[in-house]
C-alpha cells in the first residue's frame, strides 16, 4: 500500500509558484502545444468579474491525465496578458503531487511551480479571503477518472465551494470544456477499479486500455489525441440568491451541509444542461483534422516535440534548462544530462525510470537523500497556507 507518510506531512510557508518559470514554460512548451496540437481556445472571458475573488467551476475531461486543466489555465493567463496579479490559480488534488508519476513526467514539485494550489479546505478559505481567483473542479478526482464511457456526464459536485461562496458572497462562474473528452476516447474506467488503485497504488484512477500501453511504454500514460479544445465561460451565479430561492429556511451566508449539497446539485444540473447544448453546437468535430494540418504547416521546428511523442523530452528538457540556469549549475550536454529520458520509450521503461531516479544524484535523481530531503525536493507532500511563516 502507498505509504501515508508523504500524504500526512504538510509544508507551510511561502507560495511556491514560480512566475518566471511559468512565463518560460508558456513560451517554450505550452504555447506550441496549445496553438498547434490542441488549437485550444476560450470564449466568454468578459463574464469573469474584473476584480475581487471568484470561483471558476469547470467540468473535467474525464480521460486520465488532466491536460484540459493545464490548457484552461494557460488560456486564461494569456487572456489577462500574463499579469501576476490577475493569475487565476487552479486547485488540484494533493494526490497528484504525492506520487511522482502523477506529476508531468515526474518533474519535481511541478504542479505548485505551475501555480496550482493544493485543494484543502483551509487553502480554499485562505485564498478566497485574500481576494484570490481560483479554477475549481467540483467533480474532483472522479471527474478526471470518469472515462470515455461517461463522457460529458458531470459527476456529483463536492459542496465545499457552495459553502465558501455563500459565506464570502463570492460569485461562481461556470466553465464548460468541449472536445477535451476526446483526449483519449479508448479510455474506460470503472469505479471499483479506481477505488482499489487509489488505495493500493496511489493512482486515483485506472484507465483501460491506456494503462496497458502505459505499463509497456511510459509516455503513453501522458498521451493525448489532438482534440480541438474549446472552453466557454458562463454568466456568474450568486450562491446566496440561489440558496434564498431554494429554501425559506436557509441562512444564505451559512448553509447547512444538506442545503449546500442540494445547491451543488442544482448547479450541476444547470451546468449539465448548458454543457449538453454546447456539445451539440461545438462538439461535432472533436479533432478538426483540417485545422490540425494547417497548424502544423505553419509551425516550423520542434514539430515532433509538440506531439505527445515528444512531450517527455520537451517538458523535461525545458525544466532542466530553466533550473540549471537559475541555480547556476555547470553546463553539460543535453545528451549526457538527459539520457534517462530514453526510459519513456523503452518497453517496461518504468523500471528504468525508477532506477534512474533512485541512483542519479540530485538534482536529476534522489541518490544520497534521506526520506525528508527527498520529499522536500520532489514536493510530494501537502502544501498548506495554514501558517504565514516562511519555510526554514
């Protein structure tokens, strides 16, 4: 069973987001992928309030790795002219940080460097109290792992966002992702198998047959077909007004658990209806092969790296280039430094990758580190805003 050690160790202190890394990542990694491969676009950004805290509540693609989350984050950041002040922070399950292969290509502390915030109740509260703006996925992990057999079927919403939105009078802005369900249409998931996987392996879902290919060749774990992602921002919803209409017994700024659950279901049903309509209008050509070919004709250089076959190299090489320069490490050839990436393309390459992590010295491996040092380096803990002190 996955050790609970990492999951029960919290780290408090300074915000780990690295804006310089995020800027570099957009230019070198996400921009070519979004523009040429996914051809992702967002509509209705004017519906997002220009100031004050806000909760953007979005559906998940339901096809294993959350590529749609990274796409929506980057599109919104671009819309707001890459402003640090206006950065909308995604909330993510800490389970995605605890296990190294649930981070993109095992990159240390990647989700937090990217700007994501561990989805704990105290973090949710603190961010909103400070006027923060967040992207929230009310389906939670079941939304990522629902599989193509339940495509576009919103899973039950977690009610915590209802209680927080009503308590602080914060608008909830629905977001609808269309076509991202086609990231991998062969993926099927089953709740009983997901439950076993989460408990014994630390993987919150097991997509079939992707997992069979991923066991053989690791890069398939992060694979995505070139679906033409489209995101639509809906009109803000006042949760207090919704609660008042639903029940005369509700205290709008402090609903009971049952009232919050009922309100979450009302939001889910409303979003499901709107999502179904958007799918009928915009989901007829989930891949749009013509625009894909046109996009790749325009792009020069790094075409292979822009596809899933090149992502292990693109993500990891950029990450190492950036931190080698930032930490002023002596330059070495990429071939000598990045030889371990061949593991993503080898049969049963997980064994090779695991051994490389265990026996390479930092920063490219964990050799010589004790358990605490390894956890800190990887970021495989739960990060908390419970204290405002700096890390020591």
